[in-house]
């Protein structure tokens, strides 16, 4: 057992019978993960009332003493003592109060774990596969009336559920054709996928639809993507600045660039025209930016053992993937940067010139193999976050007994968090692997080894085997 130390609050991290090497506490590289804890002794002392004098025994027939005033006379409104007391009692923000509540709930769960016998701990740390599969499969066949607000996000519901089932290796055969038929009706005649049949094509729902079809992985599913029209749709979304719009007349932001490049790479339509203006920055600058990114993301893992989305935000199970995968990508990107720097120096070119390492004659081959070459690279550095602590948060705080996963204790389960909590669990289980085709050692999987999920491709968040099937299909 180790301690996850954050600020002045510490929660234990379960390590099982074999100590996890390399992390005595929650570290990222040589930096300790810290987050301000509002449960610090200083705040507790400030909030503690002053000690009262010991009570004295009065005769039975003596009158009861008058109750003390609610405030000492010196602390009357406007007095100097009132100003002094107000200065000593810090005012907690809403976020600090909510943080205290979350820490209390999470701490109670962890105290139960470490107060149990070892055999009971094994049960607590088990991934409840059957319950999750039942919950997710039921969502594919029927959703309640409250889901009408997600009518423009139906491909996302397909993706969240199908991807979560694929991580569990439990995609039911009887729903695959129905999903392919539905997504075909969402595909616009001019390219791209809308949020439902007849809806405006949108890059976000295009990403969800294509990822779903890749995850199903059948020839019928993969061949249902009209790549020619999809390419034309991507070009229409391309802005003169090099960025992308989310839809016709829509906003330009980093989501659009990611979803466009991800989809184009996945179905092998990425070329120089689509990538123009979104190529990597100079290698020397990229290395420096990555170091800053690593530090910022690693510091988002806090006292609860899970990740927060940004500073002063509460822990959330979905960031197990959003932050965990960012660090998993960085593990491989550090190798890419190192290779490109060596190539730049050996060819006597300034670092960053021709950053992609391609010429016009090899550009098509480079883009076609980008995702494949990336995942084949070895990790030259170990996990950049506390992978065992993250698994502890997901298994103990995000799982729901009846199936499905959630944001945090006290929240309801949903398909979105089920997808990204399981994705983050997979990332954390495989983050210590050097080679992409290796299996994690038992000490890298918290709980029984049956908790091990399918590995994912962190660039696309699709199961790795499904990616390879799609790569072979679209390459031919």
C-alpha cells in the first residue's frame, strides 16, 4: 500500500500483493502531484470555534444561567474584533465546498477498502463485467423518454455503447446490422454524418459514426462509408486558415481539426490538401511545448486518484481517458520528437524543417501509414501518471453496482461516462508497456487479472484489433 499525497491530504493507494515499482506516491516524473486541499489544518483551525471554559456545577435550586450571546460582545457588528475574526475565517468558494464533499465521499470508500480483509478487497476491486454488458446492451435496444434531448447525438450514443462493449469484448452480433443501417440513414448524400436521419452533417457526429463502424469492423460496416463524398465534405469544412469548421457555417475550433484529421486518417483519405495548415510545429518548439503539456496534465491527477479536467474543477471519471490518453500519446510522441531531432541533425537541416519527414513523392504513403506507424513505436519512458491510483478511482468510485460507470460518487451512471471510464481504465492498464503488442504484467492491473480490458489506439480511441482490421480494409 502506498500513499497518494496531494497538498496536505493523503489517501492510500492499494497496490495488491506485489508492490507496484516506480511509484512510492503519486508522482509524475520527478514531480509530485499536488492540488490545494480545503481540508488543510490551517483551514480547519480557522473554522474551529474557540474553546469554552469548563462548566461549573450549580446547586439544584439555583436559577439556570442565561444562555450565552450568539457572538461575544466584542464581536458586535462594526467592532474591531469582528473585523479580526472575519479576517481569520476564510470564506470558502462553492468549488471548495464541493471539493470537500467529494473528498469526504471518496475517502469513506477508500477507508472501507483498507479496513477489509484481503479476500474482501479482491471482490471490491473487481470489474463487474456482466452488469456493465447488460446495462450497455439494454441501451442499444431501448432508451427512456429523457434521452430525447440527445436526438442530435444519436451516433454518439452508438459509439459510447459499442466502444464500451468492445473494450469488454462483448459486442452482441444481433445489433450490428441494425446499427449499420441506422448510421447509413444518418450519412448525408453530400458526405458526412448528421446527428440523426435527415440532420445536418457535422464533424463531431461524423467522428462518432465512423468510429462506431470501425468498432463493429464487419465488411458491411466498413464499406458503408462513402469515402469519396466524405472527402468532399471534409474539403468543404476546410477553412483558408488551415483549420476546419464543425459544420456548414459553423464554428472553427480545435475539436473540428481533431475530428476531421482523425476520421480522414482512419478511413485513409488524409492527404496534403486536408492536412495543409495543421501540420506539426517545428520539432524544437514541439519538444518544449510537450514538456509543459506533460506537467500540466499530470498535475490534474489529484487526491481522489482520478483526473480533473482543469484547475479548480472537480474530479470526473471521463477525464480518465481525456487526460490519461493525452499522457499515453505523449509517451510515444517523445520518441517521435527524438527521432525527428536526430534526423534533422544528421541531414544538417535546422530542427523543424520538413517536420513530418516527408517529401511530396512520399506524402501519400506517409499519411496512409500515419496511425499504423505511430502505434508501432515503442514507449521509451514509463507511465507519466499514477496508473494504479487511476484504476483504483475507476473501480471503486466510478462503478455502479447495477452496471454502468459514472462521473464520481453521488452521480448517476450514463453511457458517456461508461465509455470514457472504461477507455481510461484500458489506458492505465497498458501504460507501463514498452511494446504495443505486449500484455501487461499482473502488477500493472489492479484487482484480479480478469479486469484486463482490450487495448485501444489512443489517437482514435478505438480498440486496437478493430483499428488494424480497418487499416487493412481501407489500405486495400
